[in-house]
């Protein structure tokens, strides 16, 4: 996280002795400092302090040296920094002449903590013109710069002066080295329960406190609540500005949340872009009030980052406690449900969880189905069913598409459409993609002349494990990739054009063909087809089934076929159910057809020779 503190907030110069205090008028202060600079210009040493009852002088910098501390002053407008003479030895900086500006200093602060230091100086309280406030922060300091090898931890305690416009004008602070083991142990102890980026509770500790609250009945039956707050479009901020700026946004949002909640409430970072807030003794109306305040404090004020001002918004999901959740797992899960609904809402991005028997039933069914998927993968009960693809002009089989199936423990078989969405929801699609690849390779080895096709999920694009499995297969069986067509849905293909193009290029180097599945339902253009190196488009069945009842769809299919032909692409018509539709597709010049009219998917038992595939003359790979 990069943060540069530029000299744009105030007026005046900072020089003179270290005893001056910042007063309430920045103009008077600047004048006094100018006078001090004149009177001290010819001095090489500061006036010594006197300790009451002792006749000998006390050199303050000697004391600071013994405590491994130094001091500085910073004029924010001119960006000038002045240091105590012991600064070089305390900070272990080779050349202090390189540390005469605020910008130069911050470039030696670890990028992960620079934003936190900046926010401590600028966000500790309301911006009252000509006021002062104190701050305390700690960070990792890099004496040789961010490319150097040295590092030490500093604790900074300072006093900030705001100018007439309420903007930072002057800073004076002490820096203390806290590299000793006791400080490190304290920091490690702190990080065991706190998030390093924001300094707030981490997910583990916040969940523990949520469990403690639910385990202890509230006095008088008072209500509590758990809120999940998500920063909207954080991925877009990361892509536009970089991950460092995204971290700065997260850090500032976290500190703003801490200022909104009450002293007895707890705030923690729950996930990458999500925060959790535990509200104690807060009825329903109070929940909504706090949520609105949170949304306003984030949206109404731009976040200053090292790349400039960035705007952000949040969505909030809440669950009442203990009314709607009896344990921490239920509370976080139901708050997440409310959050997801709030994020999809166009009118309001805040929602309190409402119990729904239908939704709870769906959630339980999804969890059970996810367990069934994992069990089927472990027990090798995932199967492929092959459906023929025929040449339009001759109606001869040229290849088979492998469609995933799951055999349940009771022997019944689930089609992919019944479990793929749940697999995606629970992060299981990558495992399914690898298993499909294994199965199609086994079939290809049993039937050495047959062309085969498989559809991979969006998660396969850029998945190193899937590509490693594919390359291992190709190395052992180099003839198989030349007989494979890899199908990717149109929506998945255009999600990240650069990553998809690299994925397709790697497959084509092994001899695979690439097909765009479900074409016509997404937003890709024919320019994308040329860029991605597509060999074939499969026109979605929704445009083909019973085309005679929808003249508009028939015209659309004809247009797609003509455009694909102009680009030298082959076409497949999916979902052909009758002779009339097949004749129409043949007339408009579609290359291949697929659908129940030519044969439905048939299960293949690996090693069992079932079913007997129909090997026509054109099914042999060329």
C-alpha cells in the first residue's frame, strides 16, 4: 500500500528549537517559528534544559539517544522536515540529507503501513480549523529504502496542527525504535487476534466474540445484531489502480467503520473486502440507523490514496441476535445471505435477514448436494454420457460430446444441470473439470479413432492444475489432443479475453480444436472470435428448438451461420428435436447438428465397453 503525504494542506515553515508548542493560530505560529529561525540561525547547539534541583545542564538529545528515540518537525505545505542531530544513528539512515522532505521519509516506510500512518495523521478526529490533535501509530521502517535489506519497527507519537481550512499544516513527533523481543512478542500477540492491514479484530477473534455473545443470554432479553459490510467493486478498484490502492481503500473504510460504531460494539475484518460488526444491545431500528450512517460515511467522502481520490460504496447485510441465529456459523451465514441480496438490489444496499422456510430448505438441499458431489468424486461415481454430433449434409456421426453425470448411492443418475450451479457455489468446479478430463482421456484410449468434445467451466480458464493435468495427458498420449474439441461458454470466454486467448492458444498448440458453446446468448462479437482463435461456434438450442414456431429465431440462426461462414468457422446447431428443424438447418448451411433427434446422451462405463458407439466413416479423426 503506497501513500505519499504531499505538501498541500497548510502554510508556514518548521524550524527552530524543539520546545515550541503548536498554538491555536497557524498564522501566529508560523510568525513565531520564523522569528525563532532568525534568532537561532547562528547557533550550532540548542539551549540546554535545566532540571530543578540540579546545577548541571541536561542535553535532551543525549537522553533521546539513550532511549533509542529521535524527533522531527514537518511543514506540510513546503514538505520540509527538520530532525534532531541524533536521527541518523537512531534510524540507522546512511545519509540524513536524503530525509529532508515528508515525501522522502514516507518512501522509507513499508508500503503496507504507509497508508495507516497517513490516516493516523489526517483522520483521528473532526477537521476543526486551527486545532491540534495527538496521534500514535507504529510501522516498519526501511533505512535504505524499499529496495534495501535493513528494517526496523518504529513507534511514532505526534501532535498535528490544522490550518485555517481544517487541513494538516504542521506535525511534530517522536520516533522510538521498538525492535526488542518484548515489543515483537507483543506485536505477534496482537496479530494473532487482529488484522494486520486494518488493526481491527481478525475473522477468528470476531467469530469468537460472536460465539461468546450468543452463549451468554443478554440481560433483560435485549437484542444484538451482526452486520456484514462489503466494499462494492473492490476488484474494479484493484484492476484500475492496483492492489496497493485497493489495500488503502480497505484500510480507510475499516477506520471509518470504527468511528461510527459505539464503544461497546466490535469491528473486525471478516474477508478480503468484507467487515463484520457486532452490535450489542441494539434493537431493529438501531440496526437500520447504524447501517445508514455507515453507508453515508463511506459514500459521502472520497478516500484519499497515493494515486488520488477514490470513491467507494458499501452494501450491508444484518441478522438479529439471538432471534434469527443461535450460533456464530448461522449468524455469519444468514448475514451473508442478506448481504448478497442487498448487493443485488437496485434501490437499497442494506437488508436485514428475514427467515424464509423456502430459502432455508434450498440452503439445506444445496449443502446436501455439495456433500453428494464430493462423495461422488471420492468414490469415482462421476461418469460421462456421450451424445453424437452429426454432419448436416450426410447425417453421419463425426464426434461425441461428453456430458457429465453423477451416480448417486441409490443408483440413480443426476444430469450436470442438477448439480453444476451448486458445485460452482461451493467452489467444486475445478475438481469436476479435472475429473471430466480424466474420463474423456480414458474413453479416447479405448476408442482410438473417435473425435470427442468436452465443456469446461469458466474456472478452468487459467487454472494451472487443469492445464498441468492436460499437459501430462498429452505427453503420455500425444494423439488424444488432436481428437479433442474443448468447449467454453460464450460468457466464460469473454470474461477475461487475455486469459482466455492464452488458454486457447496453449490448447491449440497440442492440436485441440476450440468451440464456443451457447453462442448467441452472450455479448461477444465476431471480432472476439477472430481474436480468440475459435474454430467452431455452437448455436444455442434456444434459437433452434421448434424454430418453425418462431420465425425471428430462424432468421437469427441464418444470420449467425452466414457470418460464421464468412470468418471460416464451422457451426453446430444444438437441440435438434425433429426432422423439420434438421432440414431447415441443412438448408441454411449449418455444418453439424446435435440433439435428441440424432440420439440422446448414453452413459459410458470406463473399461466396460458400454454403450456400443456408432462409428461411421466420418467419425474417424482426420
